C-alpha cells in the first residue's frame, strides 16, 4: 500500500528575500508499507525543482515521524507561531 497524504509544489513566493542562492525545493508526504517487514512508515520526499526522481526520500518509522513532528512544533513556537 502506498498513499499520498500531502505535497507542496515549489512557488517563488516560498523563498525568503536573501542574497544567498537558495534552492527551489518541493516536498511530499506519503505512507507506505511496501517493505520486507510490511510495517507502515511515513515517507517524506524532498526534491529540487526540475530534478524529479533525484530527490531525497526518508522512510520514517512512527517514532521518528513523531520526533520530526515535535521538532517542527518546537521550531514554530521558537519563532512565535506556536499553537
């Protein structure tokens, strides 16, 4: 089983103003159990625009996906965007 949950195609508006050369990246989140142990995992894919299929793919177990969720929540709180 593989099912897409959400994705965010890149938009120029996503880049903050900067003199640095920032990468144009898109991301997608899915779930999959297509592994030898058949355990479901969260799949996070990050790809540079124009390089489909050459991105990085994380296969996160539920504990690692929760850890990432907490880290994102904490980062949002640090910049004043908490719940």
